[in-house]
C-alpha cells in the first residue's frame, strides 16, 4: 500500500485558462468602451472581473500550486528572526562608515594615478 497522497486531478485546465483570458479581455474592452462612465464604476467592475478571473485561475493546476507556494512563503516569513531596531541602526551605521572609507580610498587612488599619468604624459 502506498501512503503517498494522490495528486488532485485538474480537468479542463485549458478551458479555464481560456475563460480567464476572456474575462480579462472583457475587462479591457469594457473599460475602453465605457470610458465616459465615472471612474469609480469602471474600477469596481474591473475589480469584480479580476476577482472572477483570479478565482477561475486558482482552480487550475498552476493556480493551485501558486496558491500553495504563497501560503508556504507566508509560513517561512513568520519563521524569520528579524533584527532589533538597535541592530538595524548599528549595521546601517557600519555600512555608511565603510562606504565613506572606501570612497576616500578610491578618491585617493584616482588622484594618485591621475598625478602619475600626468607626469608620464607630460
């Protein structure tokens, strides 16, 4: 006996993606055709069409795997140990100091090489 979970079968994925494309196309064309209508109504209609398209897309194999990835990403972000404000300030200050020191070193080298090149060229 296999204890592996059977993958969920996704039927008619091509039809679902075509429906998503059609809903998006209706939104684009409708927004263009009804450009004289108030912006609020057009935005609400586009949000409703977007919700329908998203719902249909999530019913496909790719959409379902994307939703699982997003859920797992949220779980992983919650596991992150974020630095304290003090650590953040210290690290930022250290980076600024190192950048200033490197800028001064590069400026000095540029000046030195410019001086040497001017002496060689004449």
